[in-house]
């Protein structure tokens, strides 16, 4: 099983990034996919998820309207489009997969760093 995030990097305030998480080794379409983030000195937090039926939910108020999660089951990939980035979005962003029927069956990616700075 692998979750491989990509797309992170250094971006100026107001800029955009598209994160991708490529999954392998499990039946992607049966898993709810989430993006978490962990800023320096802070706990990891759930940012947003997308269900197997492509229903989405966002849990960080500051990113609502700026971040959009999507999935492509044909490519076994989940995306996070991040717009209007600000320094408070700087964090390590993690991809997470959870089986919709067996919550204990879950996997983490290694994370991709997003740094927003001028």
C-alpha cells in the first residue's frame, strides 16, 4: 500500500498550489480520502475529506472557499486545489485513506511540505 503526495513547495501569499496523492495497493474507490495538515508546533488537523460517493466536507474554517478536494477513481488519485494561500497555510500536508466499511483499515502518506512566504 502506498500513498504518495506531490505538488507541495514554496509559494508567495495569494498564490495557488495543486496537491495530488496517488494511491496504490488497495481499492481506491472504496476509501474515503482526506487531507490533513500539521503546522510547526501544532497538532495534525483534518482539513477536508471526500467520500466514496464524492461528498465533501471541510473542517478548517479558514480554508473554506479557498481549498477544494476532488478525486479521480480512474487514476487512483485525490487532489487538493489550494487558492489564495497565506502564511497560515504553511504546513506539512498529509493524505489519508480510510475504508468506508472498516475504519480501522486506513493508511497515511508521507506528507508534502507547503510553505507560503514572500
